[in-house]
């Protein structure tokens, strides 16, 4: 139970009441159909074929993934068709959104589970001083020079393919590297919605000496999500399009995870009196708190103002994705073996 100094009788009673309520919070998330979480539009299948066709022109593969889900949602097909036969670097991007203390644990866990993940870097494309960004191209050059380039052994230039699931920052990484090494503006389209890049583009030059070219590729998911948890975490990290899964469902899963990790920053930000396990209550209160209302028509032709629940869900997701709830590792339970018990913390 939370301890506070000099509690009044009312304050102590409220703490006990909140603690009792939280003992009844969900420890497992309700069933969600996996079909709802499968997203494999035609451009993904086409993109995979294009990538395989261009593989002979490639010296190294950089796989980009979201640092918040390092153990969830990577496309296993890449290992069998793309990255397994070329020097491979795993870049965990958006590392500014997780606590640095987790990085070594993530590397240990990845190397235990995936023996191919020997070269792992954490990057933050918003920071030019990012250590991972500084190390990336020198590491790629070293791996290429140490490899048997087969048909490309006589080529002086290097060609590196950038792969990953949607919206993990592949295009942002290319643009940052291009700006860093050539002092030129971005050549690859960037967006906050999954599925912006839809084709394998022409080579993008990012370095003069030695000549280094990058291939931007579409984000490609597996045709079938491994399990519900994987799909929900991909959705929360914006790797799926929100409207296809449902903003309120994704927000509910976020609330479930925040409570499970005992992260109650959402309470104050959403105008709640205390932690809650009800997404309906959270979104209703937040919409009223932010005065986000929508006018709806009644059967008798009159209209009334109601809290805009869908907008509140979108704003909750935006708060998470911009770091308003703090640095959150969605796979913390897989790293730290976090238990299911939920205890009251300061909020």
C-alpha cells in the first residue's frame, strides 16, 4: 500500500479504497480476434518480392524495429528470405521513448533468443548526437569489408537495404543518415501513419567516400499475426493503422498495460480522480476534462452534446506515442518477467 506522511483520516481511507479497487483490476486482457489484427495489403506481398529481386545488388541489411517492442512483431520471414544471407544489423529506433537501463537487458534477451542478432544498435533519429547513429555506418562498412561479397566483390560502392515492419522509422533513419553524411535534406517520405512507403525505391546516396547507397523499402508485416498480444502491441506502436483495429480498443490495451506497469501518469493528464480499469470511464472523463464534445441527433430530431469518446481515445494514444506518460517499454514483462500483481503507487 502507498505510504504518505501525516495522512488525514479521509486521505488514508481514500488510499485504502483505491488499493482495494486495484486488486480487482484485470490481470489478463479480454479476448480479441486475431483477424482484427491481421494487416497484409497487396503492396506488402509485392514489396517482399521486389526486395528479394534486388538482393543481389545488396551488401548489407539493416533491419529497423521499434525499441518499445524489441521482442514483439519482427517479421520472421526476413530472416529466411532477406537478412539471413547478408551481413545484418538490427537497429532499435525510437530509443528515446524507453529507459536506457533496459538496453543491455534487451540485447541479452535478443541474443539469447535470436542468434542472428549479434549486431544491435539503439537509435533516436531526433538527435544528431545519438551514439547509435554515429556507429551505424562504420559498423556496416566493417561488416561488408569482412564478408564475401560474391558477385559484388569488384564493386567499390556499398549498397545497404533498410527493412522492417511499418512505421518504425526506416525513412526517418535514411533521411538522418543522408543529412549527417551529405548535409542534404531527406529523400524519403516520412509519416506518422503505417504504410507511407509502398514500393522499393531507387537507391538513395548517403555518403560520398566511400560511396554508400541505401534502399528504402515498404514496411512489411507477416501475413498472420503470431498472437493477439503481438497484434495489440504492434497497433499501440503505430505499426498497424489505428482505424483498422479501432482506437478505443488500442486505448483499452494501453490502459491495461499502464496499470500493469504501475504507471499512473495518465490519471492527472486525463483528469481522473484515481486509477481506473474502465476505458469507458477513462475516455468519458478525459473528453469532459478537455471539453471535447460532439453533437449527435436524437430520434425526435433534436441534438445533444456528448463527450467525443473516439477523439479522447485518439488523444490518449497520441499522449503515449509522444512520451507524455513517460518512457514506456511495452515488452517490459518479457524483459523483467513483470508479475501480474498491481499495487498502488503515487499518482
